[in-house]
């Protein structure tokens, strides 16, 4: 099918829709700074995020049962805090810090772009984030999703095929009627392998000055855009 047959856009969220790095650094500073800690909070964000894929890999390979991302994030946080010499936090304070992932800022073009795209397409998350995380993030950032789907609903972490297949099924669409939107080449390749159309949106500041991959589209995706507003224009919205 042609792009004109696409009915739904499914979105990677962390890095594509929201600026996780600056947001986590801001939240960590706001929560831990008043307790007397003065750290490189962007390094804190980077090192927390670095544990993301290894934690999910244990679920993907069957080493541990299904575990939602909020719980993986919290386990990773408990390992990270001693590395930064941070101690003495209450359980409630740890929970609040962990839920910083629910309070991530959209990129400046995100809401306007999504609002335009929503006029023509069904918009759904296809994220590794769990449902409550995605819902709270949407409320926080004003993200106009039509549906919250992805890993927890599919019981599969990207790039497992089931994450893409089941998302299309929940929308009652064929994969070719869906377009995956992401700032990550690997995510798009996995989606394309399941029959999705693909759109690469560049997010050069996702990792700040440390970004060394996904700087540009490395494959012949259906659409390549430099923002959600650009994507909307290229899709006729």
C-alpha cells in the first residue's frame, strides 16, 4: 500500500516526542539540589538512561518475567544513587524522583506538530514506557494522543516483533496502514520489518553534545523530517 493508505501514526516517545535528557537533569536538580547535592545532573540523566536497554534485555530474553518500565527505572535508580554518593532518601522521595520520567518536556515543535497530524491520522504511542507513564506524560505535556499503546499493552519491548504487530492489531489496522515515527534508525528498521511505513524525525539534541548515533536517517525511510511540523507538512497536514 502507498503512504496515502496510512490511517495511523505510531510514535516512539523517549527522545522523539520528549526531551528526556534535559528534563531528567532538571528534575534531579530540583529534587536533590535542596538536599545539598551538587552534581552533573546531565551526567546523572545519561547514566540512568544507559541502564535502560540492558534492563529491558533481561525481559526480552526471558531472564526475568514481564516487568513494566517504571519498575525497571526504579531498580536502575537504586543502583545509580550510590554511584553519585546520594543516600538517605525516603521511599516516597525515591518514588517521586523515579516518576520524573512522567514529567518530561515535549520538544518545542511536538504539540503543534501532533495537533496538525491528528487532523488526518489516528495518533498512538508505540513506546517502551508503561501505560500510566505515558498517560501522565501526556497530561503533563499536553500530548494529544488518540491511544496509549506499546510495550505494556503488547507485553513486548521494542524491537520485539510483537510490539509492532500487536499495536497494529489493537488499532484494527494492517501494519501497512500504520506509519512508525521515530528519531532512531533501529526502531524504524524493526517496524519496517513488520510491514509498517516509516518516518524519521531528526532529534540532534537528544543526547546533548554526546550524541553519536541516529544523527541522521541512515536508510531509505518513507519520510525524513527535521521536526514534527515538517513531518505534518510533508504528510499534507
